[in-house]
């Protein structure tokens, strides 16, 4: 598909939770899912924005008239989350992280940071608004398809988490409300659906390079804005994983093209991404009327002295490149060694290729879990070292999975199973097998020898000996 001819425009918004304390109180950023200590019930209404008008999306939510039920936890929610107490002083650690990320994204940091209220009345904010501040502007990242601009970087409050939703009420988990959230928005310079995935991955890598970023499922989310010529801008939300981004974007392009061909009128709206690559209507696209100033949080002055104390971390991509070069291993193994915090120096053994060592440490445990349904978490560093040393002494490389599996099942390794007495004895046995199987094919001979010496002798060595002796 010629996306340029199609008039394709696309931008990405990344939302990243921060760790530590919440943005406007001292509650920890723990998200609980067990039985709540108590609940409250409320109904919310839309308020006018800075210009006096009520936002179209807010009107839509208010018209539905749902009741909102909030699950409360004593150890991670307080009166600030309940909207029964004004916000406390802004979390300085969260602000520092926002400044670090802004610098890593080459953005211009604002001299003054003013929190605003963004009208949200779907119940995910008890106050019916979200506190958000524009921290920096005019950033960019470099990608394989050129520079992608980042007009805005915001620091805001995370919303409450949906527990249950019906036509008449919604249940929210309030423990997530108020967690510091970074919102990084690109412009529409993304070239195609695959490029959108690359941009999301690059921003995610930069975020994970900074201490204080939350890790794990649900801590980072991507929204994608898409439009084509003669179509409308649609915001796609709810991506389960990055690899689904191209498929969902393509699905939205196809949807708009079909409607245009039918002569139907398109509406700018927010749609929820589904696992099959399609999307469904969520709500109308919000407008500018949803923002108005936050009067409970004072303006923050960002001085040159504050910025001079901000130290920038080394990016993950730079760290993995160092690992790749130091050990002469593939970029994929270097990345996993960094992410799993593996001390590769501890496992280096003379005579073994470093990529093979990395394979045993990284790929073999995955195979043990998926193919053999065993728990690789039971393996210790000493177990991997024992297996690698046996291979260095002559055990075949393909025996690694069986040796590690034996350790998981029995708690020990019978090294005799994987050793041969001598090359002389091996050669003698192969001669006997050849004499008993005269006239059979080479593959049949190899099969007979492998029955006896599987996982004890390298397959190539067996093939070479058979060729030599026949």
C-alpha cells in the first residue's frame, strides 16, 4: 500500500507509569486487586472548560448517567484520591524523571510548569478531571525512516482501573488513581504502520533507561492517532502489545476506505483496539473545551540550577551495544543479557563460543518450560556452570537441555550418562555397528549409532567417524 499517496497521517502517544509515590500524595504506587477495605458510590457531572463551554466527550459521558463504584484500599489510597482533600505538593522525584526524559528526547523544557484540569467524567477520576502539566515541547527521536518530532511531554495523574462495567454502573479500583504518568506525544510524521511500531519501541527503550520507571504488564500504554485523505482523525486505544500496532492501524485504514467508497460520513472518534486487529467505538473525540487551570497546585519554576543537577542515564541501546561488542555475541542475546541482568563473565568457559553460552542461559530455559513443561526457575547458576563444563569436556552441545532437565527433575546430574569412555571405544563400537548393518544406508547407520550415543557424542563427530570407517 502506498501510504504517502493515501494521505496517511499517524502519531503515537505513549503513557508511562512512574514508581515510588503518587503524584499529589504520599500513597505508594501499588495497584491492588484483592477485596477492597470499603467502597463509595458517586455520580459525576461535566464542568465547563476555560472558555465556558462543556466538552463534547464530557457531554456524551454525562448523558449516559452511570453510577460509579470505587474500591478503596487503606494502604494505598487516601482522601486525595477520594477528592475529599486538596492535592499535596507535587512529587519531586516524578518531576525529576519527567525532566530527565524530556532531555533524552531532545525537548525544550518550559521555564514554568502549570498544572491544568482536563475534564474526564467517565468515572476514572473521582474529581471529574485529570491534573496534567506540559513539561517540555519540541523534542524528537531519530528512526530508520527519519526524524519523528515530539511536540509535547506531559506529567499527569493516572486514572482509576476498571474492575467491572455494565450499562448502568462501572466499578473502579482506586489504588491506581494518582500514580504519576508521563504522556509523550509525537506529531503526524510517522510514515506507515510498521514505523508506528518502531517509534513506540524507541520511546519505550528511552523510558526504560531511566530509574524510577514502573515495569511490567499495564505500566505503559500506547494510543495511536490515524487519518487518511478524505477520512477523519481517529484515536485508537487499548493496544495489548506493540506487535499489534501495525495490524490495528491497517484495520482502521481499511475501515475508513470502505466507508469513503460507500459515500458514508465519517466521524472523528475514539475507538478501542481489539485483539483481532479491528476496533470498536468508544466515545466522541474530545475537544479543547475540556482544559482549564488547576488552582490548587502552585506554578513550578524550572531554573537553570535545577536543570544543572539533572544527570542523564546511559540508554539501554548503548548498554546492550557494549555487551554485544565485549562478548562478540548477537544483538538479541546482548539485549536479553542486559534485561535479565546476567553476569556473563561468571559463565565464560575456555573452548566454548560465547553465543552458545548465551543460548544455554537464555534459550534453553525457555525451551525447557515450553516443550518439557518443567520449571527452569529451579535451576541455579551452579547448575548452568556444571552443564557448560561438561560440554567443554566433550559432552555434545545438544545435551544441554537434557542435562538441565535432569537437574530439575532429580536435583542432580549423572554425568556418566553424558560421557564416553574414550574415542577409541567409540570408534570400536561404530565398527561393530557397521559390521552388523552391512548394506544399509548412511542415514540408517547414523540412526543406529545415535540410539546408543545420543546426547553423549556430538552428531557431527559420529557422522565423520562413520564416513571414515565405511
